[in-house]
């Protein structure tokens, strides 16, 4: 696949354009780009080229969408886009590159076509072990304090902090990570040539020195309102998402919803019951979408990690004996063990797992997210099931964890667990 084709698609189509995603998944990025040129000349020929590849309605929608892509064809030349990136010190990352963050592949047809990056840290090192901290732009001093201390705690423990670079909670999260000497990633709604909002220019410049800023639109693209909503799905690709403050209608809630759809753990910080700024957080907790957290330790416990150890069977190990070399999770929380036990080789929906494991829907989704990242479970249609032993084996820890030593109240070693 051509890198130039991916680069041009990032300019041809808006972020999260699933019609473009379908076309590319069907034809490949190069042939899809050529198909746009055909559609601009002859709609009938373009329609015939897609005949039989999807239901008629899908093909009709894609043909209609070709008009908006064709209008951008002249401004989507890869050489020109690369020159813009060079001018502002940016680099472009496409799906075949080592720096590509595979976490965004979970977005399916809505995944980015290319990512435009500025900063010292590679994307592939920032997203796999990351916590997204999001919330209100009009935050309170309480929210700013919680966001910055949570971010600092995550950074102190080697986690990257992901947010949107905006005023309020976003800025507090970035500052907390920077103050702790950690890495942070700011996801932009517009091109990375423009540090937006301008009032956070100094902060975002510091982010470049200790992390990176990223966008899925090329340099020169403006941060339109619609692009703030679509960029939220990239933030949701972090290992876990925490909403610190959010009103009843908030972009942070869309980030939380997308994270839940991706089976990523979602958490929310409670506030005063009289605070409109925390109303969205309270609703997430009430509706079972998020787990209540009160500090950085809670967040990292929710986020993982889960490791795989050798010696026990992924399918439960009953009757396998001690000689089994299959991998199973080293569970980070009791909920993970309960969800894993409730799963079998047949797919089971989240609701069924909730009833079997005796957990809330939010707890089940969070556990599934951690187990999926560990390679212990995977999606199967609308449900979930345990991963097959070979797949789990691939994620196995290189070394068996050292025995944990327990101590009594006097500090003396009691036994090895």
C-alpha cells in the first residue's frame, strides 16, 4: 500500500468518514483514490466497478460521497501535504509505519487514514500505556486539582497522559503530567501547525518537549466544531478514560461513550451533588457507564495492567495438570477474574456477563477492556469469549512473576504467595 495514498485520503475525507473507510477496506487506499477520479468522470462506470461488493444502498451512499472527495482532489496532493508538514516541523505516520499506534485500529472503518505529529515522543510509545483525562473547559479549582494530581500520579508510574489540549480539565491534565516529568499527548481538532487554543500556546509548546501533539487532518486544516467531536474518538483509544468534570451536555461525555464502545475502562470523578459541572460525571456513574474513582491509584487499578503468566491454561485449566504451557492472565482486580471465569468458548453479551459475574455493566466493560488488551479475550460479533490458547500465548509474559512476599503487622516475612 502506498503511503502517499493514505496521506491524500487524510485530506480527501473528513475524519471518521465511514463511507471512505468502507471504500478503502474494499479496494485498498491506492485503488480507492483512483476510483474517486473515475467517479468524477463517469458515475455509471464507478458504480459498475463496485457492483456486487456490497448492498446497493451502501454503494449508492459511497457514490454520493465521491462528490465531496472529488472537490478536494486538487488540494490533496501528497507532495504538497508533505511540504506543509516539513514547514512546521511535523511528520506524517501511516498504517505501515513502526510509529503507527495500533490502538486506533479498534475504530475499524472510522480509524484515521494518517496521523500528523509534532513532538519528541513516538506515538507507538504513548498510546499503549495511557490514561485519557478529559472534562469541562469551564472547570472549577476542584476539578483542576483532581485532574492535575491524577495526571501526575499516572506519569509518576510510567503512564502517558492523553487529553485534548483545551482549556480547563484538559490543560490541568497536561500540566500535571509535565510537572511530574512524564509524557503527555495532546490530540488536536485542527492541523498541528496551529497550537490551538492560542491561550494554551505555551503549554502546548511544553507538550512538544515532553510528548507530542497529533491530528488526523493535515497542517493548515482549521479546528472546526465538528472536528472536536471526531477527535474525541482518538482520545478514547487510550487504555482508560477518566472524566473529571462534565456538565450534562459535554464533549467529554462523547469521549466516555466512545471509550465504552471500544471496551476501554471508563471512570468518573464525583463532585458536589449541587454542581452543574459534575452533573455529567454523576450521570455516567448512575447509568453504569463509568466506575467511580477518587484518585490516581483508583485510575491505575482500573487501567491495569494485566500480564499473562505461563503454566496455566487460558480455558480455566481444569484437568490440565501442571504441565500445561498455555498462558492465562495475572489478574489485576477481582472483577477481571470474575468476568474471565464467566466467559467460555461461546460468545456472551455484556449483559449476560454482568448477571453471571455479579458485576455492574461498567465493571464488566472495564474488565473486558483490560482482558482484551492482555490478549485473554476477544470480541465475537456482539459478544465476547476467551481467546484461543495460541492467541493468548503470543501475549505471554517473558518471565514468570516473582513470588509475592506477604508480611505481618511487624514487617516480618510470613510466607511466599
